[in-house]
C-alpha cells in the first residue's frame, strides 16, 4: 500500500487503521465471508492458476477501486465501509469481472513479498524485545476493543436483519392467513352448494322414479288397450268374413231359387208367353179376363219372395258396411293409442334428460313435438 497507494496508506496511519482490521478476514476466508459468489468463483479460478500471490492483487485492487470513499471516511466509517458497502458493489457480475481484470494488471513481485515478509518478522521481533509490556497490553486492549466494537456492529446489523426478516415473515403469514380464511369460506360455500346439489339430485331421482312408475303403468294400460282393441278388430274381421260368406251363400241360394222359378215359369205355357228366355218381361196386351187366378197368386208369391230376398240382401250389405265402419273406427282408436304411447315415451325420455341436464347445470333439452294423429278415414 505504501508503494502503490501512498495517500491511502498515510490516511490509514492517521486513523490508526491497521491492515489486520480489515484484510485478515479476506485472507483467512479467501473473500468468501462477505463477497458474492460470482466474485469468489473468479478469485478461486485465479488462485488455482496464479498461486497465493493473487490474494494480494485482489486486496490491492479492492483498495484502489475504493480509494476515494476511504479517503473521506473516518475510523468507524472505514470499518463499516469494508464490512457493508464494499461487498454490495460486486453483486453484479460485470463489476466483479472488471475487478479481476484490474487485479491481474497490478504488479506485485514475489521477491519483494518475501523481502517484506523477512522485514516484518525482523521488525516484530525487535518490537517484542523493546516494547514495554504495558504498551503491548494497551495495544492488545485497543485491538480487542476495536474487535468488540466491530462484533457489536455486526451484531446490530444481524439483529436489524433478523427484525426485518421477522416483520416480512409476519406480513407473509398474515397474507397467508387471509388467503386461508378466504379459501375456507369458499370451501364452506362449495360444500353447502354440494349438499344442496345432492339434495336436489336426490329429489329429481325420486321424481324420475315416480315418473317411470307412472309411465310404466300407462304403458301397460296402453298395451292392454291395444291387445283388447286388436282382439276386437280380429273378432269384427271374423264377423265380417262370416257375413261375407253368408252373403255369398245367400246370393248363390237366391240365384238357384231364381233359376228354379225361372225353370218353372218356362215350363208353364202362360208364363212362357209373358217372360222370355233371358228373364225380361214381355209387355203383351193380355186382358185381365184371360189371366187366371193361379197365375196372379203365383206371381204375387214370387214377387213377395223376391222382395224378401232383396230386403235380406240389403240388410246383409248394411251389416257389412256397419262392420267395416266399426273396423275403421277401431283402427283409428288403435292409431291414436299408439301415438299417445309414443308421445308418453318421448315425454318421459325428454323429462329424464332435462332432469339430468338440470342436475349437472346445463340447459334442458326441448321436448320433442308429438306426432300428429292420423286423420279419420271417411
């Protein structure tokens, strides 16, 4: 320092600030006690490459870069600067790299260091021989007092950091407790909503079960009605087929009777003159005096039988038409019942889907349009 930083050396001498008060920690810990790791890594790299002399280079570079600040500081200010402010300067990696470049440019010959070492040892031996024990004790006392002051200052700094950390932790804890309270409230609300949703779901399941039971009964009733209607339709079809068979038989019998009457009429001389072979009536001018009583009675009987047969045929046709109308009406009722069953199935299915959608919080489906019943056949 006396050769390369004479002003700073004389200032430290005026302040009675010796090198061991600030540099001993640097040398004993290789600058790891206070300085950031980005700077320590560079120092260790240089130490492995150049040897132990690099420690003096780094120490001189630190003093050289802080020369202006140290010249303006007193004894306590200089110690505080070495302890607090100097390590903060080299938190940036760029500043640490510049410091290493400056340390590499400083020339400290090895021979001169050895010479200074020998001179220092000689000087210490002569001082120990010549020094008054009282002065040595006073110096040791002063050194211990300075170390005590430094330790007290460090203790104050650590206490301040501890209090600051406690305050920050307390603030973080308060914020965490506030968040926990909010989350607990949200959890309670969510649980309450879950209970309400489960209750609503249970009610909807009960309603769904009731609807299923009602629709099942209606479906069974409709199926029974369909079976009953089908049986009635089959019965009416059977009756219609029997009536048709009977009508055909009656028509065949009537035709046979007509043929028999026609044969009898053709066998009679008087009737053959009136009717032709095709059965058409001849309008011959025959007087009433020439017609006998037997012909009139036979004609009246034939006409009466013919009217009775026509009446019976008309009644049979009427019964057939009524049976067909009844069949059409029953078929119409059957179609209406089928439409009602289909509509009931669609309504039950849509209600079930809507209840499920409502329970899950989605929009209910639109109920399907009921199919139009077929128009009655005329």
